């Protein structure tokens, strides 16, 4: 079935301003956190996020790519697309000037329809309520035949429970319906932020209902042996990690 219609997002649905308030105060700490090699957040990105995201995006030599919620713009530097666009709700001063950066909200993009070969939202869709509006915008600005890539911290890991001393993961929340966590700090230091939990299938169903075809979904788990070996000397994190639940999930969609 073809879904190549233009979707008009109802912008009056955008009511949640928490991300607009908290991210400007957090961007700097977040950037420092992920580049600081003495934090385990750095390990998780280098071993989990980055290789899998670059693999799913593929070769960008001939493509026009948009990185939504780009942070410091690392993804464009790595993928080196033919034309690189980036946006974020927060001004980003460190982005390479060869990439076209604009302040834009993922839920209300101003790019034209069917414009990008690839759109990416890496660790972004978990920070606001209007997931549907953001996925509709990704669909609208992606070309027919183009792809959208979504990465999230897996919702069954993210603050829904805690590892115990035996390495088991003890779930402490009701995972059947969405909820919100306030005062969340990434890596224990970047924040406080507001995080929106929803069941993992909600992400998939929203992509399907928006008109995307899901091409692949996969999870990345921490390899505890490697983690312990690589982080034993002075990794400054008080967070106990586990390999019992997935850490990152990657969703590749195609606009038909
Ligand atoms: C966890 S960081 C991820 C940054 C980058 N994508 C990465 O993978 O490292 C989340 C980013 O999303 C941005 N963000 C949060 N809400 C947003 C929204 N509604 N529209 C666009 N960007 C948003 C934040 O400012 C922040 O830069």
C-alpha cells in the first residue's frame, strides 16, 4: 500500500514545552559528558551508538541528509553527506560551517516536502510528548524511496528499573502505558531533563501509521565482559550497567 501523501501536522497538538526549557541549559554538559573519555557514556556511544547508526545510515556520498536534534553535529562530520543539514531547538556553536544548521523543532520542521534522502533522529524522540508529530514531520520531509532512521535508548532499559548485585534487572514501573520522568540526568550529570516513556511498540506503530515501511529494527546490548575490561580503570560512573536488557534500539524506515 502506498502512503506517499503529504501529512499536515496539527501544530496545535504541540503543547509540551519541557524540552524547550531544559535542553538549552543542558547542551553544554551533555556535550562534555559524551566527549569525556573518563565517563562510561563515552564508551556506550563509541561501542553501541556510533557504529550501529553509521552502519544503518550507509554511504552518504551522494545524499542529502538531515540530522534532527543534532546536538554538536558529530553525525554529519562522521557521515560526510553530499549535502548535510542539521537542526536542533538549541543553537549549536560548534557545528562545522559546511553543514546547514538551523534552529528548528522536530515537531514542526520548516523544510519542504520530499526534500531529504535520509532523515535521522538520534536520541531525540524520547524528550517530548508529541512523538506522532515528529514522525509525521520526518515522513513529510523524506523523499519517496528515502529512509528515516530513529535511535532511542531502549524504553525497557531507560529508568524503568535497576540492575541488582547479581546483574539482574528489576523492573519497578508499569510498562504497559506511557509515563513521564522528570529530573532525569543523563550519565548522572546532564540534566535535569524530562523523559517520556512509551512501550517500544508505540514507536513502531507510529512509524507504520504515518506511512513508513519498517525495513529493520535491532537492539544493541552492552557486552559486559568488554565493558568491564574497557571501563575498569577510573570510569567515573555510579550507574550499574547490565546486559540483561537492551540499551539502544535502531529503527530503519522507508518512505514508499
Ligand atoms: C541526547 S541529545 C542527542 C544529540 C545527538 N542527536 C546525538 O545523537 O548525540 C538530544 C538532542 O535533541 C535536542 N532536542 C530535544 N528536543 C527537541 C525538539 N523538540 N526538536 C529538536 N531537537 C530537540 C536537544 O537539544 C539535544 O541536542
